[in-house]
C-alpha cells in the first residue's frame, strides 16, 4: 500500500484540473490527487512544462494528462471554445483512467 494513500480520502472516479501544476507545489498536488485515485489534468502557463511534468510522473508510474493553458492572454475575453477545450481535456482524463 502506498504510504501516502488514505482509504478515508479516496478520489476514484473524480477528475481534477490543477492549474500551475507543471512544477513545485502544483505538481505535488497532482501527485497526491493521483495517488488517491483521481484522474488529473496538468495545466501550466508553459505547455512544455506541463508536458514535461506528465512525462516525469509517467516515469514514476503515475498517469496524468497535460493541457495547454486556457487562453490566459485573453483575460476576460475567454471564449466558449477556450472553455470547451479545457472541458474536453477533463473528459479525456476521466475516460483514460483505468477502472
């Protein structure tokens, strides 16, 4: 059993999008959520950082998907298409989680 895993705090079947999770504390949150059973999408301002974090986690045996930021440069002009892309990444994460 994973020493971090807590049977009272299981997240099986749950999906999380963690922003700023390409490194540091955000990446630690991703690890913790995955270990508790959640499907997680790594989101970072720099897409290459998110992709690198997902690859590093894969090497540790942890599966998480990476996603580009949701139009941060647009500010309040975020469109339905931008939101749709983020929701699509969450749906992919949910479907990719093994039963």
